[in-house]
C-alpha cells in the first residue's frame, strides 16, 4: 500500500471511530476517546516522519505551494487540533462541554482531511513517483506495526 492509500485508510478509520464515539452512550465515550486520542497523535507522527518531512526535504522548489503547506499550513492545523484535544483533558466525557470539544476536534480533522486528500495528496503524487510512494507506505506500515507490537508486549 502506498503512503497516500495508507493515510486515506487511516482517515476512514478515524471517521468511523468518531462516528462510534458520537453514537455511544455517555458512559462509554471516555473509553472510546482514550483509544482514539493517542491514535490521532500517532497518525500525525507517521504523517510527519514518513511523508511531510521527506517531501519537504526532497521536493524543494518543485511545488512551492506544497512546500508552504507542509511548512506552515499543516503544522498550524495540527497545532489547532492538539489545542482542542488538550481542552478535553479534565472534562468528564459525560459532560456536554466535553462532547462539544470533541465535536470541534472532529470538525477540524474533517477540514484537515479534506485539504490533504483534495490538495496535498495529489501534489505529493506529482512530486514523488510510484516507488517512492510505496517506500513511504512501507515505512508507515512499519511505524503503525511498531505500535501494535508494543501493545502486545504489555
């Protein structure tokens, strides 16, 4: 699976997890969020390490708009979501304020995903060839697998 396919698959999983969270009973939300929040952070780590960091180093002036988004737009979006996630800390998942904060997170992530899938990913696909996308996808799978292996060793 290439890098773009990998990330799109993770996006679908995140959307499904948010759907499950919003459909859950208030008493079940905390457990779902406890699993989802670290997955969101892990997704960003994988994205930065295997896609956006290398694209920034390798693409140079090939696509100035992509370079600007990688260096400014993407980090700003990530910072926004991280701030929203911090707002959930200390709130009770049964509380409407917690639910409102998580709704803001989902909305911000939906905008982020749309921008990536409609603009950034096609640009990456023009900058990197198929082999490079496959290589990055393998790295992403390994990083995601590392998480699974650590969890299995606990």
